C-alpha cells in the first residue's frame, strides 16, 4: 500500500518515535546496543 517513498517516510517516522521512546526509558549503554542492532 502506498508508494515506496510514503512507506520509507512511514518507517522513518516509526523509528523516530521508537528511538525517542527508548532514549527516554533506557540507559545510554543500552541505547547504543539497540542502535547497533538496528
């Protein structure tokens, strides 16, 4: 559904919210580990 561009923007928006959430909840070390996994 949607154009590839719209899908890409949707993914960026999703990861932006996810990263913001994790950055508030997790410590800096755990955040670095998640960044490596992603």
